[in-house]
């Protein structure tokens, strides 16, 4: 990657607020995205992920939002910029039925897409062949109807179509939805492969927290507020003892036992991850762990098994949301 690409800002959002009537949807959100970065946008339904993307893709009128927003150095605040912005972005919807014709062959889908974008069909097919090859779409399926392809193959054709006009920015809505659990990592791997080979900036809008594995930065949103925008590993390292966790299986685990463990001086965070399973984060992990075990035994808490690990982004996300919920309870 050249030094120019390393610092080029593809998306810049400063103090974005979105409201419809008296209902405020997005609250003072700011972030910047460099060329070639993969950004994961995480949050439960209603967090504001889709609303922010709709601003970036010129789908929300300027009267409904305030702030400074630029996409490829152009602001969607001005309608005259919309066609240029849209020509420079790609979109892969959650449902392939929204951008694919299942009765047609992949290459016929390419023809339709090329016509819609005013592209030369021959050039579009050449780009499609290159993308299909990168995405390991078997060549013997290129001239078969899409309905005969597997769910994973359809998803990859949908990704290829989103990239045929060579956009600098690609938005992907729930790219792992509708794919077998065993194939989710394959889809994420293909996205990373496309990102490396094409240097395309990507936004992954998803509930799938495993997608953080391929992201350069993650945005955590809740109720229209941006809680975090950071490298996922940095967020994990910000946890007590740099994210080291002890996982206990405790006989008859209940709230009383959890509250007893919470009172141990070094314990900072607790999350219940199963009927009898807890994950505990604490300060001075190595020194505190033997003391915590001794404390639990003295309090009559029976430990059936114990293991140690490093927190995942999934755990960080759960703890961060939990922290916000606890803050709200205090304020109520």
C-alpha cells in the first residue's frame, strides 16, 4: 500500500445527528475511515447502523441530518454530488434476491448490472471473470442458472456484482446471514481476500460479532450513539489484565453466588455465559487468581472446572453494552 493510500480518508463523519420530526435517531457521531480499511458496524437492532449508512449512500435528505459528512471527498449534503458518490460505492444487500436474478446465469446477471450502470458489457464480463476467480466461484457454474448454486456461491456472486463497477467503497449488509454456520468464516475470508487484492474500503453492517476477526476497526453503536470506534484488539487489551479471563463452571450457579464473587476485591467484570458458566476479569490476574479460588472455596462455592483464556471481541461487546445499561439504571 502506498503512503498516499495509507493516509487517504475515504469516509469522514463529524458530529452527525439524524432526526425525523421530533425523534432523534443518531446522536453526535464522528469517525474517519482510511482507504483500504475494513470497518465493522456492530449493534443490536435499532442501534443506528443502517441510518448512518443511509446518510453515506445519499438515501436520507439533508433536512433530516446535520453535521459534516464526506464520502470520497464529496458531501452527500449536496444533491449534485449524489450521482458521483453512488458511482463510487458498491452495495451488497442482505438478501441476494435484491440484486440477483436467480433464473439467470451469473454472466447474464453481469450483463443486467452492466446495463444499469452504463458499463461496457465486454469490460464488465472481464472484471466479473477476475472477481469470480478471486472468489473461487467454479468456472463450470458461470453459465448455469443461479438457482442451481449453493447459498455460499450465490453470496459470492452477489459480492462480485457489488464490485464490478470498481467502487472504492463497498457496503455489505449482513454478509454472513443466510449462509450455513460452517461457511460463515469462508465468506469473511473471501471479503478479506478481496480487500487485500483490490484495496477496497469496506463497511460490514452486521449482528455477527465474529466478523470483527477481519476488521481493521469496529464501531459499537447503541441507541444512536457511537460507544467505540477502534481496532478490536486494542479494545480487548483495554480490559482488566489486558483481557485475560478465567472461566468457571460452578455447581448450582445462581445470582447469590455471582454476587459473592463480585465482592472479591480484584474482580472487575463478570459475565454469565451459560447455566453454570461464568467468565471473570480481574486486576493483577496471575496474583489474584489463586486468591479468588481460595475465597470461593471458603464461601462454599463449588468449582467443577476452571480454564483461562483471552477475551474475544464478542465478550468485549457484551461487557461494553452491559456497562451502558448499568449506567442508565443508575441515572433512572
